[in-house]
C-alpha cells in the first residue's frame, strides 16, 4: 500500500492534501509535515471537516537530510511530495535516496544566494535515482507542470512538429491588498526580477527584467498586460522537445504590482545577498516576505479567474500549418469554496496531487529523474478534467503577432 508524505504546509500543500483526501482510494495514507506543525494541524482540521478523512501531521526541518530521512522512515513513506520551497529540493531528494522513497516536486532547486531557476542540480541526480530503482518527477505544478503536459498532448494528438510555443500565465484575480504575491513571495519576486530569457533558434535570448510588455485578451478575464519572463519549463521543454524553434513565457501583472515592485527594487528590498542589520546578517527579500501577507491567507478575499495555457504553432497532422491554444480557466472563489485556498495555490496543488496519483498507481513509472513532458500526457489530462482543472483547446488564426 502506498504511503504519501507531503512536505510543506503552505497554500499549495494545503490544496494537495485536500485533493488527496478527496481521492482516498488512491491515497489511503497521507501525512503532512512542515517546519511548523501547527500549520499542518490547521490544514488537517480543514481536511477532516471537508472530507471526513484523517491525515497525520508532523514537524520537520527539510533543510536537514537526516531529519527528513528519519521522518520518511517513521512514516514508512513510499512517496514524498515536496511542496516546501525550492531550497529544500536537494535535501529531500537525498533523503528519498537514503530511504528508498519516490520523489515529486513543483519547482526546481534554487540556491538561497542565487536566482537561477535551472535544472542542472536536479538532473545531476539521474544516475543515482536510476541505480536506486526510484523515480523523481520534477515540476508537477501548473507552470511548470500542466503547461508541459499541454504541450506534449498537442504534440501527440495534433502536430507532427511544433515550431513555436508561447506559455501564457494570467492571474485576473483581485485580492484587495495593496501588494501581495499569490505564491511564496520570495520565490515570486526572485522570478519576476530575474533577467528575462527565452529560447530562439538554438540559443538563449536575454532582455532586461519586465522590459517586454504586450496586451492579450484572455477568455473569462479580459485584456491584460503580460510581460516576457524566464521560467524554468523553457529549459526542460527545449531539452526534451528540441524541434521547438522558439519558446517564450509570459505572465500578467497589474500596474499597481509593477509600481510597488519597482519601488521595492529601487530601495534594495528585493536583494538576496546578506546585509548587516543591528549586528546581524539578514536577507532583505526574506525580511520583506515576513511583512507581506501570506499567500495562503489571500483565499478569502480573492475574486476573479486565472487563465493559463499554451499557444503552439507548427505542422499539424493534416499537413497544414496550425496554431492551437490549450488553456484552463480557474475561478478563485470556487477554489476557495472547495479547499480554503485561492486559485494560484489550487492550480498548483491539484497537478501535484495528479502527478502523485500517476506515480502511486504506476500509471507513470520509470527509474531516474523525469520532467513532465517525458511522460504520456493522456492519463494526466483526463484527471485534470475530473479533478477541478478542465481544459479547452481552440484554433487561432496564427501565432502571436509579436
Ligand atoms: P508557501 O511559502 O505558502 O509554503 C511553503 C511551505 O513550506 C510553508 O509551510 C513553509 O513553512 C514550508 N517550509 C519552508 N521551509 C521549510 C523547511 N526547511 N522544512 C519544512 N518545511 C518548510 O509556498 P506555496 O505553498 O505558495 O508554494 C509551495 C511550492 O510550490 C514552492 O516551491 C513554489 O515555488 C511552488 N509553486 C509552484 C508553482 C507551479 O505552478 N509549478 C506555482 C506556485 C508555487 P512555514 O510556514 O513555517 O514558513
């Protein structure tokens, strides 16, 4: 029988364990652990109220391999779902190797002092997971995650070749706060302030952060400004689908968000190098995180919808050139009513549950380290439709004209 240990009691972890409990036939034994146990207990209470299922809770500092391995042994976990922060990816992977547990996460490893969003640290574990007969599934959130599955589904069913791919991430939600991020503020701000990179004709093209802006009319949201950004799935998609000539990632931001971020950046509050404050080293961005609203607290007030998807252009199976747009629309208030969390946590936590279900049931299997686009998209796409993230596909006249 599978036993799943989820690490991380933020918004994403909360959604994932709620959805696992709603699928108790696949997940008969769930433990939620995090740095502070009281957060796990509060989520366990909500899971019990909403689903009638009891999940176990525990405290762990996943920065430490030994402590994490001890917990995996104590729980008897067959699968570890890492929904803590990217900083913990490698220690949790090490703990899985030392205990014989399979591994899944939603974000690639980040060193605390560098914002790189690169896969090489985790890809370096390929031989060790393979030799141990274990599977590590990387990036099973929405983006990365569903966007890669969307791409392989389009490739499998509609295209003989994809030439260009644009990933569009729109959050049309309003949380009523002056400034807040919809997932972990530290990771969100590190992503947004990084140099924008996209893949074009076999090379990376760099542009200054947030310097390329376009407007796009998102279904169920309306026209929004979106900005060209680097995002980690570009690296894995260009590696596993090398035929794609150009891959870009766009995310929407409102003017108020940009204004606040610009000021915070100008005054040095987004720095990730240590500064001395009252004789002690602090990281300005970590201090900023401490004063910003917790993303998991935004659910109650957030209204509106997210619309995330991919636009692919290439040689279709009927021999013509086609452009297809595959996307999901998710409503913040519906997500909150179902799990107590807003749609950004929901659109990440549901795919984390589905990725774990693929592994637990053996629908997806393998030995080594895998990205989502290396797997058969069909069973994952079916589960998206059944578990709260229905998708739709439509034909466009042509690729984005910018
Ligand atoms: P939160 O910050 O809300 O939650 C992170 C949780 O991890 C917190 O409960 C935190 O504990 C816990 N944690 C932090 N450090 C440790 C540690 N050393 N040991 C144990 N637990 C720890 O983040 P989110 O829920 O918003 O995001 C979770 C993950 O999902 C992140 O990696 C994020 O990058 C990723 N993500 C991926 C997306 C995708 O589409 N692929 C989209 C959105 C997020 P504490 O509460 O004590 O701080």
